[in-house]
C-alpha cells in the first residue's frame, strides 16, 4: 500500500504548493486594481467599518460591518473602462451590489469628460436607477436612456458599468491605457488619439490636421495567456492609416524576467522586423518558415512577444471576418520538436542497453551541452517552475518545454529513474564529462559533512518557495547556474555559481548535483524506490514547505504593503 500511497502524497504536496503559489499570485495582482474608498462605500452601506481586499476573480471588495459581516460589495469601472471615451474622455463609476451580486446602486466617481456633460449625467437619478437589479457576471442588455444633451458621456458611463459587470474582458494584468507619448515613438507626427471603429479595441492616431495617420492597439488582454520565460507581456502594435499593415511595435510592460525583456528592448530591430506584414499575414505567420529568430540570451521571451502580436492580430482578422476569437489551431514549433527529440533520446539512454555503452553516453552528453544548453537554453529551473506556478503553464506556447517538465516530474515518480538529472540536464552532463575525463577520481567529503552539505539543495528549494509566496525581491534564476548557458543572459551571480559548481565538481564528482541544486532537490523528492520506500525526512520537509506556503497565503494581507514597495523588480 505504501508503494502507491507515498508517491500520491508527494504528488499531492507538489500540487498543493503550486495551487497556493497560483492563488497567491492572483490575489496580489488583484490588489493592484484601483478600488473604492470606505467613504464612497458608505454611501450605499452606512454601517461599513472596512473594505476587504479585492477578490481575485471579480475584482470586487466586500463592505464589512463592525463584526466582520458582509454587508455587500463594491467595485469600480476603473481600469476596465479606461478606454471607453465619451465626448472628450472616460468616466469612472462606483457600483454597489448586494451579497447576491445584484446592483443596488451606482454613482459617478470622477470623469475626464466635459465638466458640464459630466455634471448632467451625475445629477440624472433616472440614469443611475437604470442599472438597479443587474447581476454581476450576467448584466444582460438593459434599456438605459441616454441623458439629454450629454448622450456621448452617458453612453460611455453606461458602457463602462456594463463592461465591468460582465461585458468585455479587461486586462487586469495590464490595465494602463495606451498613451499619446508611447504612440509617438511608433507613429511620428501623432498629435492625438481617438477610439476607432476598426479593429475593435484600437485607437485612431490623428495628425496635426486631425487626419488619421495610423492605428494603434495593444496585445493585452488577448495575449495575457501567452507566457514567456516567466510571465506575459503587453505589446503596443502600430498599423498603417488603413489599419491593414503593421508599421512597428514596442514592449509596453512585461511580467517576464526583467533582464530578458531588457535584451529585447536593446534590440529594437527584432520587433521592427515584422513591419510591412499585413494583419492577415501576421495572423497566420509560421515563425519557423519565416526564419524568425529570437534575441540572443532571451529566446523564449522574444518568441512570446512575437506570439502575443500574432494572437492579437489573429483576433483582429477573425473579428473582421466574423469568425470569433481568431486563435489558430496549435501546431508544434521547431523548438517543441527538438525538445521532443531530446526526450525520446533520454528515454532510450535510460531504459535501453545504450545506457551501458560509454561511447553512447559521451556523445549524448556532448550533444546535450551543445543543443539543449548553449543552442536552445531550454533547461528546467526553480525560476521556471515558480513562474509557471504563479502565472500559469504555457501549454500551447511552450508545449515542448512543458512536456519536458512533465516527464522530469512523472518518470521518477512512476519508474524510479531520475530521467532529467541523469540523462537530460546539460549541467549534469558537464559534470559527468568532468568525472570521466579528469585524470583523478576526486575527493569524497566525510559522511558527516556530506550529510550536512546534502541539505543545501532542499534549503534553497525552501527559500524559493518562501521568496515566491512572500513576494521577496529575488530573481530565482540568480541562485542557479542554468542561465549561464544563455551566455548574454547570465548575471554575475549566475556565472559565479556556474563556475564554482564546475570547479567543485572537478574536485568532488557531481558536487553541484549532489549538494547545491534546488531543482535537483525537487526532482529527487518525487523519485520513489518502490517497496523499500518509507516516509522519511524529505517527506517531512516537504510537508513543512506546504505548511509554510499555507501560512504565507493566510498572511497575504500583512505582506501586501511590502509587495507594493517592489513592483519595478517584477514589472518592467
């Protein structure tokens, strides 16, 4: 019974930690949404003593009484309706709902529209009463009468409220509207922006004489699910005056690793290489056939930026054709096929007679270092796992890497073989070649010292969970050597660990794998020994990590102030 119970327990612990990391990430990102003040909420809930944090799913805040009881909920239309322009600007409103999610009132918070028009709408009680009874998530299509003399302003306010209640999906990751300043970087001569009719969600770029000289749109929220190395990005895309051909693109904001995003920003020619392509061409582009290569040192990040543009422009093309979402069927990219080939080769090395042939092992290890290490850089790491746990797994965009990660976790669990560490990891392959080629056998630390050194990897793994859950300003890629294979992407800390790890492995065979690797500690945790397996120290340690994650999740409201001090370290 223990043969199956223990692997199931370990898998459950990993899933539990991943679930908490995801929930923590969603909760913290929800708190970045502008909210109502307690004074504003008291206009509808006079007994409110405080407001709860934002709900990650709806963005709403609960109005709580003195005893903590829920009186109702409030939410604002900002930033969801920031691009809904009335006569001369957007209008932001407060929506109050009862405990069942039905609207019991709404009012204007502020407006960037003409003062007289905004005042007329604010004073029209019948207009605000039109929303009573609407349900959060299913507002339907109510009849809302425009305010006489302020038709555009009232229509924009109504559209913002309906969108916030469940209409168009805003991007909570990238709520900031497109600005004229960033547009001018792509469209010289831009003097003003206005909402456009085509494509949906785009803005017309006006010249000094009021003529349309271009169109701009952003990839969010259509591309919010396109994950680079660590998170999604928002790209500003400029089209020509006809809205048919791409003329330029730039990164607005990104949740990806700041260094990688910086490398792409430092090579503006990469995004500019797509200029001249039509919307239809970008919607169905095959990056491999087009010969599109990523930015050196930031391959995954640069690919995700290009994919974000493709997804958004595919949506535009489908909307024009009346075809819906516009995301083409998934097809494997060259890097996916390459990783699949590596995985098949690793399975052959682990489960066939090739495992016992020295020449096959040597050739395989050299190939791993050259292709998977320096050529593609598709290595598993603690930073990668933490990023996926928080931002989501890129099932389609990085299918090959996801498959590799799944095999690395599940094969040791099911077959008692350490597939990734022994037969795939380029850094493990480098240490194996050192052990074979160096003329000495290496020194072995005393058993007592080895026992203590073996705790370093699990300790770093625990630190990674702590850093991700507590939102510490730590780049987890800097505590492992794997970015060094990307050459230009490696920081000093990564290079130091890379060099020190290999030097130590020259003296003590597989020193880094045995003692210093947190990713290896994670993969060793899931490995089972079959009938001989018993609940041990590593299982107790994993349960302690799960308890730590649960404790930090329960403490999330205490950590929010610290989290708000460091957004530049995670959002560039």
